[in-house]
């Protein structure tokens, strides 16, 4: 079942059972972020986290492009693409606690790539290009790309990418392990939705806890990890869903999870 949810002109929001689809809707600006879009995304992610029926979010862009990053024209007019709660673009310093998948058509460059790095999985197409071209404009990538990207692909690859400002095809990023899937042009959203559907069949409390542990894992020592993961996982492990999952396995039937 598909139903529209609260949207702004700059961001379209659609609920598909347990999946939320958010579409950046500024195709005339290649979905670059201004104040309106940043605030709209921050608000939409708040609603996503508060809605217990939603388990996975897919973020995509309208008009055949993911995002060109910051809207420099809006910036020159004094607009800020920074939100108080979630930072740049309404996501960069505080991504959602539940999974989010980037569905990339066309270009994801500069802040667009940094936006994708806020997501947990990335689906792109054979014609997609990704990169950090800020240095070509005398700027610095300060949306998280310079410290998030080296944690996910080799240091020297990031250094070349960031210092030359060149873009690379999605297939190269798939080889490096950053992109999960590369599909034909026009199929990024459908592939991301198929991935989201597979995730959404699992226990919602377990999904959220698993994401949170993985997102923090690199920050912990092994001693800290044993303690911190227990605190995060405890709600899921003691939930009715955990009992339902075990019972369904024993009874050889699909589980019915309720996020309880």
C-alpha cells in the first residue's frame, strides 16, 4: 500500500507499508540544498524516527539526479543549508537511528556524495558519477566526506579523489566497497526499494539496534564494545518481537513483528 505523507515542494514523502521514500525535489537545481530542502529533510527524518510502522527509508532525487550538494546561488543570497538539530542538509551530523538507503541516479557530487555517506546503503546506476570536486572551486568538503570516506575506502584513493576533485563512475566505488549495487540507468529506486523490502521483513527493534551498533563499532575499544552493544541491544533482545521470532522459527512460519 502506498500513501503520501506530509511533504514540502522541495521534498516529496511517500509511505509504502514499512518503507518511507523521500525524494529531493529541486530538479531545476539538480536537487542542490537550500534552506527549505534542508529543513524539510530534517523534519521528515524526525517523523521517520517517530513512526513505529516505518522500518527503512529510501532517499532519492527527482529529475534523474541525486544531488549536486549545496545550492551555491542560495548560499550567496544568505540562505543556510544548516539545521539546528541535524546539521548540514538536515542530516549530516545526526543521521536517522533507523536504516536509510541512498538511491542514486546521475550525479552525487560534493555535498551530494557527503549526503550519500550519511546513508547506510548505496544503490547507484551505470551512468552515476560520484566525487568531491570542492577543490576545483577553491572550497573544502566540510560535510563529512573527508573523515567519513577514509573509513570506508582506502586512504590513498580518497586522497587522490579529494585533491584532484575528479569524479569516478559508480562501478569503481562498488569495487572499493562503498556502493552496494550498480543497476541500469533509471532503476536505482526500484533496486533500493527491493533492498528495503528485504530489510523491512526483519524485526524493527533488531534492525535499529543492529544499525546503531555497526555505526559506532569503529569508535569503541573491544572492552567498550561488549558493554555498549549490550545496552543498545537489550530492548530488542527482551522484546515481544524476539519471542515471536523464535516461536515463528520453531513453528516454521513467517514471523509477525510489531516493534514491541
